[in-house]
C-alpha cells in the first residue's frame, strides 16, 4: 500500500507542472493587465511604463517568467497581488480558514444527509422516504443556489430574524456560537447543491448492489435485512458514492464563489471574484494553483480509498 | 418415510407481473426424509428454484404471494406462521442454501473468513476466535488446502470450484438439518462438478444433513439423489425413488427427459428432444393438463380436465393415462 501511494504521488508531479503551465500561459494570453490599468490611470510615458514592467519582471520572455513563477511556487511564493501589493500567499492564508470552515461543514452535512437519504430510499424503494428524498434531490440540483440563498435569507434572516444574513462573525464576538449562527445558512446553501447528487448516486449504487448474488447469499445466512443492507449492499456501493464525494470536494473548496459573495463570507470564493475584477493575475493564478493542488490530493486520496474499499483494485495496483 | 425432517404441503406461489397475478408454483407437496437427498428436476422455468427459494423466504416480497394454504414443517414445527424475525433463526442455521453462481455468490469485498464467521456468529454465541477455528475446520472438511491461509483471502483469489466449496462450507458450518442446493454444479466444468458432487455425498454421510438438490441434469440426479421429484410448469408431475423413476418412468414428460439424455451406445444422428417449450407464466393453460401441448400421448380428456396427482404404489404421477399410455396415431 505504501508503494502504491508513493507511485501515485510521483505520477501527480508532472500533472501538477502541466497545470501550472497552462494556467500561466492562459493568464498571460488574456487581454488587459494590471500595468495597463496603472498606465492608463496615471498617464505614464513609455519610459515610465518600461520601468514599471521591469519592476514587475514583465520585460522578460514568457517562458523565463513562467520558470521564475514556478520556482516561487515550490518555495511557497505565489507572487505579489498587484491590486494590494501584498504577497498572494499571505492573502490566501488569511482567507483559506474561512473557506475551509464553510466548505468542510457543508461537505460533512451533505454527505450525512445525502448518503442517509440515499440508503433509506434504497432500503425501501418507492416508499415515502424514497419519494421525499427524490423531491429533495430534484429541488437541490435544479434550483440555482443564489435563488435558494435569497429565499432562505428572506425567510430566516429578514422575516423570522433567527439567523444573520452576512459575514462570518458580523459585529459580534469571535466565538464558536456566533460562528455557528453565521455558518448555518451558507453551509446549507452550499451543501444543497451536492445533496441531490449524493442521494441519487447512493440510491442507484445501492439498488444495483442489492440485486447481486452475494446479497441473496447474505440473506440466506439469516442476518437481519438492515445488516444485509449496510454491511453487504452499502459496503459494495461505496465506490461510486466515494467517487461522487471526491468529485465535489474541489468544487466545494473553490466553487462556493456565489454563496460566499451573497453571504459576504470572507473566503477564497469572494477573493477570486475581486481578483478577476481587478485583473490581479497573480492572485487568480495563485487560487487556481491552490484548487488544482486540492484536486490532485483528493484524487490520490480517492485512489487509496478505492484500494481499501475493493481488495480487487489493491491486487491490481 | 416416517422420519421426515421437512414436510411441504400445498406450496403455492403466485407472482404479480405487470399488475396481473400469475401462478408459478402449484400444489407442490413433498416430504424429505432424514439424511435423504431429494432431487428436484425440470427444465428452466418449471418452478423448481422458486419452490426452493420460497421455502427459504428469499423471494422478493414486493411481487410474490405465497398462498395461505401452504404449510412448511421443519421437524414438525410450522415455518409459515413464523415472523420474519423468528424465521431469521431458521435461515442459515437449520435450513441453508447454496446457489448456482459460485463466482458471484460471495461478497467480493470481505475475506472468506469474515463471511464464514459472520454465518457462525449470527446463529451461535461464540467468540470470534472459536468461530475462526470452527470455520477453519469446516474449510478443511470441504477439501480446501491451507484453510487457515484461505480464511484471510478474498473471493477473487479463489477458483470457481474453490468458491463453491467455500459456499458449501458456509452452508454447513451451522450444522443445518436441511441443505438446499440450487444447481450447485451448473456453472462449474465437468471435472470440478464431479468433485463437488462427491463432496456433497461424503458430507451428507458425515453430517446426516438432508439435501434438496435442484438440477436439470439427469446425470447428476442419478449420481447423488435417493428420490426424484420431476416438476413441470409449476407442478409436480412425478415423484418416486430414483431407481424406480429411471427404470420405469410413467409420466410422458419424465419419459421425454430420460430419452433426451445422450447415450453412447445408440447410433442416433440427432439427440431426442421434447418439442416446444414450457408455457410462460402468463400463457399457462387454465384447464386441462399443463403438458398437453407438448405431449405425444395427448387425448381429448387431457384438454378438458386437469389431472390430479395419482398414487401408484410408491409412485406419485400427474397423468390421466399413467401406465396406460397410447401414442397418438397422427404423431
């Protein structure tokens, strides 16, 4: 198993470098740069412009700049944010805690609810459980999150005044209770998007494995139907479920852009939106690289989990 | 046959298909003697597997109706009135079952040992260590070499024959009174088939377990069973000791089955077959003999009146003209 993990990590390195190359080249090709903004607002002449370019290292050829940037990444240096003149890594460091708090809460919440409802609807197909979770999945995956967010804010923040509508702590104390209060609404919104997928994926995978021969064997042993469902059917259905969860992790880390924006959550998502608005390429590239690292790590973790879940995969590896 | 361990009376199973209630098994009754092997024979779709799986209560509840008049007695204890929870104590423990597909019948994600131990621990209060030893012993009994090592292996590391041995070990590890084997050798190649049959014969002598063997292979029947029950279209058509049936088949269907076994000493160009196929559940004849359409001896009476199961000596046979068959002239 140890060798398998090392093999997967080594395989991930060229993929990571490839991603950084594409990210850098695409950012470089995009029209508009922070220099242009400064130049047009300050009315610089050609000499001053040249000096500015040298200061930012923009006079060098693209490939050279790429390698300088790449070497920086390996040392934890993602460049300086052109809109704030603060190192990108520092800003991301300040923001990532908030994003992880939101996304991890949402992830755990959606796994618990989604997988549980999926199991229940497979345990008793076409029952009331099945129908309720089907409607739930339908709403969750078909309604845009900003709409659900606005409806929830209207109900719980404006009308009922139970929960705050924005910020991480607001003006209140920086304690856990206050955080939880601020966290509930955005976490529900973020998890709503993936719960539907989890329900459907779990139900489908469960119903498939329930029809397998070994389930008949398990039943013939005289163990309870619930034990058959959980120990035998769910255990075999876990691979597609874990895949679904793995696929939505990077989405949750980088993708709560809209939700963070609506709830003024001080995370990576709103940082990304600001960076795009201000042509802050170092910031955009930094965040993109961060997300791609998360994707790569999640993929390695998934492969290891697969091997653990299915001994046949471990045997091939 | 005073000492019967399993007594099935009037087993009647209906399925709901597309909102329509169709009959799959009709008035199947038999007694299984202690330590005996009963072969249930018939072609695909004759209801032999359905009968056995309904005894185990393994049919999907959602579209199956087992009629109220059905009585299944295990050692004089009525099973049909037990709740599902009570029946769990019977299933696997007192009646166990092995299936046709050894390749897919074991759970691929658990070790052999874990699956065997689960069986033991769900019926006996026994420590994991003792259960492990019991299982190793059982694996050795079914002829698995290096049983202790195999306990830690996964099903994909074993061959089909080995997996079927594991299934047999699992079915017998709780010392059941009855073992139902649903085509246990169909998916195996012929040499392995012979080994498995020999193993079952040997184990039956050791453990005194009674066996219901479901098969469509008359050769298998001749080799291991004491008595045979021939089923056709959900009904028992003939039932007697295996030797009696092979020497003197009385029902036209049994005659056809026996004739269609290829014989080396006959120089026939084509194998003999029974014309036609089993009527589907939805096209089952409502009146008359269910075999009439395929029968060489069919008379007018066969079309208008359903034959009852007649007793002729030890023989039970469902034919109006049993012992008095006359071939139709036009055939």
